[in-house]
């Protein structure tokens, strides 16, 4: 595993913290780390609600990146509830595409940390509407 991916994994693992906030809200079952083009790592966790007010871990991390004045993504890693890593959902993919319409295909996604399998957004999302 490369040092860059290990840094992302460690950052996402550090914020992974499943917990119940109320009878309507849980959070932290999924965590994510996003590396911006500057090399800075932003983290986030999922927030699940009984309505549509929740947010995915990847978008949570991307919003942190945006709040800090950056918008170009280099790498994305998400740790799932089973402890593995996997691809972002459609909503997260859509946000990445719209943030970087010309270069979204170059974003690297960690599919399986244990085996080191990565894909690009181009491979994951070959025929996007934009």
C-alpha cells in the first residue's frame, strides 16, 4: 500500500465512530477521507436520519474541503460498516462530477484497501450525463 493511501485510511479510521445521537439519528457508521489537489486530507462521517436529512461520509468530507477553500479532489477512501472499503454512492459521485466536470475522471477511488485495488472515477462512472 502506498503511503498516500495509508494516510487516507488512517485519517478515515480515526473518525470512524458509530453512535446513536437520538432515536432518529445515528452517525459514524461510515467514515471517509478525501485528499485535495494540495495534498491536504479532509474527513467526514455519515449521518443517518429517519428522513432525507442525512449525509454520506464522502460528501461530509468534501464539504469540509469546500469550507476550507478547496474544490479539486485527488483521492477518496471510505470505510464501510463491515470495516472494508468501497465505492461512493451515486449522490457522492454526482457531486464530484459537478465539482470537477473537466477532470473528475482522474479522481482515484480506493475500492479494496486490503488488496490495494483502486479505480478512477472515469472507470467507475464512464458515461456520466455531464
